[in-house]
């Protein structure tokens, strides 16, 4: 079994600041980390490999400094790391990113064997679009299972996998055939601590580094800024709310007090009352 896990090196969101004049993100001096959602995907992949055998290949697209995140993934137990880096990828939006990664996954399949499962996190903390995983699945013609909270079972002989997927109003139990792309939810597992053996192996490991040409990407117009129809006009921090929360004391099980409280809320937010009435009429 071969599993590919797509990860991304992102700025630590806890230390990101917005420039007060230009309203742009200030990245200088901000440490980078592996996108937290991708760690849940990596752990899910490692658990499947430990149980069923096989290899886990970690893939990322980014500048040469993204090597740090790949080596970190190797310390957790990944078998191989591939860095896709080229100046042609600079400024990629989700469309261009999913194209480049899908091409790299195809190349990985040629060199190291076709993947049975491709894992990604549900989204990244810098973009929050949740589009790259499904975009890869579309381009690779893979079945996709998104927002997965649990891998219930994997039958390699039958080529089928069963998962639990968090959905609005409950949990869906889905079963499909391999190969498949899975995006993992937060809280679906706990990331393991890397062993000393893996840490030493990661430090001296020779990463696979591919340029666009190495990955077999011929249409460079689909990469980077030229292949990115999305344009970010402005980034800004939300302004603090001027109104403070109002504390209302109520007596337990007092219907009159509850009615008075609701009337007060609707008095201040008449649009809310209209929306609730309209919603009730449609049900």
C-alpha cells in the first residue's frame, strides 16, 4: 500500500500581525509550522501503514525552506518526502496549487508506485478555503471523502475503505473503493511523538526535490500567478466591536422573564425577528 500525504508549511497564526498602514500580513520574523490540519492527515496515514504495511510519502509545494516541514514529517515516521519547488509556483492560488500537486502526485505514482490513498487536511490556516484537496481529487479523477473524522476500516484485498464523515446534523458512514482522496478533520486523532530513530533518520535523509520540469509539468501557464484567477485585494484585521455584551439576570424557569428577554432582544434586533418568522414559515 502506498499513501501520499499533502502538507503545507504555513505561518504560525498565533503570531501573525497585520500592518496598521498597508493592511497586509506581516510575515517577517513569524515562525513557520506544518499546517495543523495536515498533522491529522499524516497521523491517519501512519496508522494505516502501521496496521496494513506499505509506505507513506509526504509531499509539499513551497520554497526551499519548506524542507524543514518535510523533515519534521519524517521525524513522525513518514518514509519519504518530496519537495516541489520552483519560481514558477510563486503566487499560486488554490486552482494553481491543486494543479501542481496533482501533477506531482502523478509523477510520484510513476516513480514510487501509484498511491492507494491521498490524504490532506481539511483546509489550511492561512487560506481556509478547503479547496485544494477536492481540486486534487478532481484532476486525478479520484473518489473523494471530505471532512472525515474516523477511518473505520480498510480492506486492501477488496480495495475498499469505510469512514465516518462529519456532516450537518450528524455523522455519515461512507464506504467506497480505492484509490481515494481523504481530507481529515481536526480532533480525529492525536499526533504521535517521533522516535529517536526517526529523528536521526530525518536529519540525514535525502529529500526528493523536484522542479516543475522534474515533476513533468509542461503547461506552466497553469502555475503560479499566471494560473491563478484569484486576486487578494486587501487583508485587514476586523475592527473591535463598540457595543459591549449586556448581562441580563433571569430567574430559573420564569416564563415571564424569558418572554421579556426575547422581547428585549427583538426590540434591539428587529431584523432577527423577521428572519426567524420567515424561517418558521418555510419549515
